């Protein structure tokens, strides 16, 4: 078995694109090797990446494909041979199969006698396959943005390809990508290892197993997990120099700096304590989003006047002092800007900024943010009325005040400078300007959840503001034809809908999707859009099986929490033998009814009387279903879906006996109609929790 390595060296790749490209390269290489029968279950595939490279190493690679023996089937024997002599059809088939006419065989199968040929195919060498196919797979990697860099050449990639390493054991693979021929020479760290930008120092990779160690010696950690661990250790070590301090965990920032570095080290810096008078949200945003610095906090969780920068180099103490001073100077300038904007913004309170929204465009075909605010207010009032009618307490005055002022921070200088803080700044200003805790909290959290992993707003007022704002946006955008299409969603409507579904699922609000849509203006297109988003939430966020989600949503997708309860109950019973049998029977019933409708059969809308039925088994099914229906209905009303499904599964003996003894499509029209009505009543009466025919039973 062989060891294989491919490394594509590039100019610096944007950090946000590296992880997905690394994963896609690994997937494409694996699929190629599996398709060509070069790997098996004992093979391993490992991916690597840094800002200047993506790579894959495969162990347990076959040197060549196994030889295969295949039997080909050609034309019928009668066509191929006349009077035992081969016809042109036989000769053409033999030529195609690559055998002599005399080697053709007679094959007998269910369709008759045919000409056959046994063909032995020699397996191709791994080197031949990789040389022919690998470049196409690499150039097919998806990038959010890519570029041409060679005049009059067709290839596009995220950045220009600068070197290529391709090794099969110790041999260099004959491979070329974008004019770059593969060698066994990689590149080390641009500063610590390279002699100069003009003449980079090369790193010889003697074999795939030596890849990581060779580059580590050249100051490059090609393993993402190794860099992540190195950064964590460096941050820990730097933080220990401040008594009682700890660095603030920030997983997205950690992943960013992992993909910005090849040889990471950490540096501790300081800033003046006077800036701690600014809100933490502002300070952390400046450090994280603008400078890629980690914040440091005390044991009590309070922000400390220090920061941690992750460097992509290693320097002596003198160099560290210079870098520390430069980073602190840049950070101080950003903090001064924030401080100035904060103080300037206070001269115009949020209440005075409402009128300014008339000159801030929401969408050119719809209107300004002032218009949107008025629309949001109408929806918020409707939702508040529905919530109060259900006996839930809320501060309606705070909700309406928050809705009225929610977008006013768009006119604030601090938000114009730090757009990431939209909403948060409004909440902070509302609190500082004495507009009330409830209103301030609602404004602050109006954009939560920002993703399916984020928490929903903590207050009812915040939840209702978030719902009103998003449903108004979705409905308005759909009304002017700006619905998402394919992978394009320029107005982030899917994200807005995901947030609505998550709030309805995880809050205690007595609201369903249709009540939101009624408040904003119903649309069948929007209804279908939300059905898709509920499916996504149940399957991809909550992790329910695809068929369970389809079964649940086939009945109703309006009440999210009810959908979750039904999906949980269905998941708990779907493995039982009785329920599997009932699901299969319901699928059979559905097929029979569909075929009957296609034949224009008349099916009564209610269950038949026992006197019309003939066989004991159909009478037993009618009796069992009639006796069980009230019990199941009561359990469903109480949302005791697990018990209801267990009760439905007890129908199995009666259903099995019915299908074993009774022919539904009887010759007699009256009896046929009665039997169709019977199975239709069973299907309708016991499918209100879910459409069991959607459950995969094999």
C-alpha cells in the first residue's frame, strides 16, 4: 500500500474561506479514490491548511486498481448468429468488447438467449489515475470569490497557485495545475524561514509521512488542530502574567486567528483604564472585530485594561515591545474614536432621532426606516393583544416604545463607525437616557438570535419586537418579488425566518406562524417559505430524522412547539414492530385510496355501518377503530402524543387481519365503496399527529 500527499500552495487565502475549502478538497480526493477503487476501510485521509496552502495526505492507497472480470451482454443470439455463422451484429459486439468473435458465449436469462462476452480489464495504476483526474478535482473546488490570474488562461481559483507538491511515496507525481508542475518542494514561513520575498527558501518533503515534521522545522504548523492548541496555550501563558486574569473565550475569533497564522504566538498588551468607562460591548467589538484581539477579564468577569494579540511570527523581547507599542497605539486610537462618538451621540437622544429615520432608506421600492417603524408598530400592537388575551403579562408600553425607537441608532455616529453594534448601541443609549429597563433590553436584543446557535431574547418584549421586525421585513420583501432564490438570499430572509421559528419554538409565547402572518399580511408564498424553514429547524437544528419531519409537517407546520412535541413522540415509537407495521399499512391505505380516486371511485365521506360490511375482519376493524378513536382524540387534545401513538399501534392486529382476508376493491360497487370509506376513516381518524405513510419502514 502507498502513501500519497497533495499540497496546493497559494498566495494568502481569506481566513473565512479556508476551512470549507480544506474540507472540500478532502471530500473530493476521497470520492475520487473511492470511485477508482484505490482505497478501502483501512485507508486514512487527513487534511491540512494554512493561509498559504491546503493539503491532503492519504495512507493505505493501492498502487493500482485490482483487475476486474466482467460479463457483457450483447444482442440476441438469433440476431448475432444465422445458421451458426456470425452476423455483422456479432462482429460489432465482439469488436466493442475487445474479444474475438470465437470467444462469444450464449447467455440465457429471463428474457431469452443473448450473446455474451467475458472481459478481463487490467487495473490502472494509481499514478496514472491521479495524474489524469486530480487537477480537475482541485480546480473544481468552490470559492465564494475566485479570480483569473493568467492572461488568456481559463482556470480560476481563490488566489494564484504558486507551488504544488504531489508525492506517491517518494516519487513525484506527474501533475500540473495552472502551469505549475508538481515537485517535492514546499515553502516554509514567509518571515521566519524564507530567505527573502524574491527568493523563498524551499522545504524538501522526502515522503508524505515527513510532511508535518518538515514544515514544522520551517516554522509552519500545517495541522489546524495543532495551531488551535498552540494558540490556546500561548494565550494561557500570556494571561498568567496578569494576576487573577483570564482571557475571554471567543470561539469565532479563535477560529479566525487559527486561519490567519502558520506559526502563532501570543502577545499581551495594555490600554488605559479610563476607557473602561465605555460599555464593554464597544470595547470588545473594537478589539475583536477590528483588531482581532482577545479581551481579558478579571475572575469576576469584568473587563480588564489588557488585550491579547495573536502574531504570525516569533520575535525577541525587543521586537515584542515594538509590536506591543504599535498595537496599543492603534487600539487607543480606535477607543478614542468610540469615546468621541459615544459622547457626541448623547447630544441627540433616541427620541429626537425618530424623525431622522425618514432620510434613512430601508428599501428603495418600499420606503424609509420611518415607514418600516410604523409598520412594525402595527404588527407589535397586534401581537401584544394576542399575548395578553392568552393571559400572559407584558409591558406593552415598553414594547411599543422599543419598537418605535428600535432603528433610531442607525443615525448614531457610533453605529456608523461600528456597524456590528446596531441594536446593541440603541439598547445602551436607551438605558443611559432613562427610557426604562424593559424598553432598553428589548432594543438591545432585537437582532437575537443572530444564528440557530444563538440565544433568543430574554424578555417577552424583546421577543415580540424581534418577531414583528422580521415578519414585516419578510412579508414586505416577498410583496415586491425579493424572495430568496436558490443559494441567493441578499436580504437574509432565510436567516430572519429561522430566527422567527427559533423564537416561537423556544419561548413561551402563545403565538403560531399563521398569527404572525395575519398580523403582517397573509401570503401563500410566505406560508410555503415558512414551511421550508420549519422543516430546516426540525431536521437540521433539532436533529429529527427526515421522514419524521416530513410525517409531522404533512399535517401541520403552524404551531412550532406542537410540531416538536409530535416529532419527539413519533421518534420515540417509530422503532417498535407494531408501529412499523401500522405505518406500512397506512402507506398501503393511502396508495389504495389514490388509485381509487384516479379511477373516479365514489368514496363516502363517513365510515360505513357494520351492516353493509360482509367479512368478519372488516367488521372487527370498524369496531376496533370506533372504540379507539375517542381515546386517541382525548390524548391528542392533551398533547399526550406518545400515549396516543402507542394506542394507535394497538390497531395492528385488526389492520393486519383486514388486509390478509379482505379485498378492498370488491366487484360489487356498494361493498367496494363501503370498504374504501372504512380505510379512509381509519386513515383520517388516526393521522392527525402525523402522516404515518411518510415513515420509512424498510
